[in-house]
């Protein structure tokens, strides 16, 4: 599996060291193990998880600006865990309403010794952080307008929203609340991905 991961990473500009690569493989192994009992993801094949979960998460990394991020509706820690592994100097709060997902994330963080992840079980509307975030990240979480409406209290004054999408989200962009603006839509290149990937970066209008 490590060889496959290295082959995928070689097709990107990402710089992931050997220790981080091993952590990512362990993450996939744990996800596969827990998946059999807890049904955390519909992807069953660990080899497929490398592209569809790990690389799909990591390609966002070069576009993140800031130090403190929240991954809303993180599921089994995606994209938050791969990003936290690849960027140990940044902080990540991983938020989900389902206890089994949060238990999985805490177990993986303990196993991998990740100190830059905080797992929180809560509905996003109910979560009131002491400190706001530089970035609010979501992957397959909700429409852009729902994400902005539900998560509008989370970013700091300079904070941005980073929404991972499949095809270019034209209809969703047209539907976002007027207080927000699309800063950029980036087409992401994910090795061995089935279909398109885009990253929508959204800011609050000044």
C-alpha cells in the first residue's frame, strides 16, 4: 500500500515525507478495519481509499491559508486527518455529529500521535468555539448555501470557506447568500480520481 501511495504522490506536487506516508497508510488500514464494523465509508477497497480519500483530501493543502482550521461534517476524518498528518504545524478541529466517527478519529489520533487534531462531537449549528478559524473546510457536506448558513459563525474576520466539490458547482454558486462572494474556483487534479474535483474558496464581503 505504501508503494501505491508513493506512486500517487509522485503524480502531484505534494511534499509528504516518509514518516507522514507511513501515517497515511496506517490511517487507511484503520479505516478499513473500523469500516467492517461501523460502516464509516462506502469505499471498501483500501487501495481505492488511497486515491478517493487520501489524495482527494491532500490536494487541498497548497490552497489553505492560515493556521487554524475546522473540518465540518468530517465523517471519518476526511479531509481533516490527511491534512493534519501532512501539515503538523497547523491546527485542525474535526467536527461531526456521529459518535462512532468521532471515536474513530480519536483512536487514530492516539495511535498516530497526532497533537494538532481536536475531535468534537456536535452539530455544526450548536458548536460555539472560543477561538474562530482561519478556514472552514467541508467535503461532501452540504450545498454551498447551506454550508455558509450553518457555518457562518465559525471563521474569523479574515477566515475563508473551502468547499470540496465534484463537478463545477455552477447552480450552487448562483445560490449563495449575498453577504458572501466566491474568491476562486480551482480545478483539482487527483490521481486516479473518477470524475472532476473542484475547490470553491468563498469569503465574506468586506
